[in-house]
């Protein structure tokens, strides 16, 4: 692909992230994504033969973004600070979460209802987050099971995101983040 091709493809994927987050995967059309990316609809088919191909690229972009965040957080030498960075990310996005929900959470929920390869790929992003959190909790050397702690944290944040979106209230995320921070310190 040429540099221009890569730029258009990137714009299409970024547009898909935004539009799918706002509308949902199944309600979003390729025309919606082309319009948001300011790319002619015919060009979409050059980069993505099907909507599922674009969906896979969207999931891969989300996984890459999450991996970049995790690498950044790992600059803290303390696993507790790394976990707190994950909580902070959710807290920092509370307004967006109240408006549209969690991009990965809502995508996983929607795709999970239909099953198939896209649903599996989307759930792999959460699996990667759980693995990363499990490693951090394991480094804390508590007498609790690290995987269970990771599941608790991710579940609490996803639940808070869902409720914040349901009620349009970012304060729900803020309150849960504060409780989770106190819990993290007490471990």
C-alpha cells in the first residue's frame, strides 16, 4: 500500500471506531463510515471487502491502542500504580462513557449476541486486559487469587460504565473509581 492508501485505510478504521461506538456495529453502515472518514464509498471496498473485515480492523486497532496504553503504564515501576493508571483511564473517560458507553464493552456485548469470529476477536481484547491486570495483581503478592482480583476490577469498571451510560451520569464512574482506588490501596 502506498502512503496515501495507508492514510485512507487509517481514516476509515478511525471513523469506524467513532461511528460504531456511537451507533453500534450492526446499525452502522459502510456508507456511514465512508462519510465520517470523508472517503468515497467505493474506496471502502478497496480496503475492506466486507463489513466484517472492517470490524476486524476496528478490533485490531482497539487492541493495539490498549497495548500502547499498557506499555505506557508499565513505565511505573510499581504494579499498584500501573493498576491505578487503568482505573484513571476509565475515570478520565467518564463523560464519554456516560454518553456512549465503553467502546469495547458495548462492541463485545453487541457482537457476543451474534457469535462468530468477530465476537471472539473482540473478547480477545478483554482477555488481554485481564491477563495484563492478572500479572499486575500477581506482582502485589497478596494472599488473594490475582485472576479473581483482575476480573473484579474489570467487572466493576465495566459495570460502572454501563450504568453511567444507562443513566447518563458520569458521577457513577467517578464514585466507583474512588471505591476501587481505596480497595487497591487496602490489598
